[in-house]
C-alpha cells in the first residue's frame, strides 16, 4: 500500500475519539488534517497497540478510511494526535 506521507514525518491532526468503549479503551472515529476542510471518517479500526517511552505511552491505531489505510498516533505526554502514515 502506498504511503501518502512521503517524508515519513508526523503530521498533527485533530481527532474525534470515543473513550472507554468495551475492550478498546480508545477508538478514533474521525480526524481532520490542518488546512483541509474535509473530515476523514474512520470506517474500521484494524489494530490498536501501546508502546511505552519512559514514563509515557504512545498509542498507535491502524485504521481504514474508506479503502485507504492510515496510522494515527496519540502521544500521552503532549496529548497530541499525529497522522503517521
């Protein structure tokens, strides 16, 4: 699958998420990129995982938006969401 983020950098995004939903403590529902009016609706949550970095955690979510695969990251230290891929 082609990665649209050519420079492999993180892009900060605004995310609407549902917290405390059954077995998944956090589920992203949609996200919006800066400078873009369109809101990307998450159609499927493929995988959620946590990586610990010292005393803080980074949460990764592999999601589908229609037929496109994206990876969202939530940094628990800065409380920012990023679009990674």
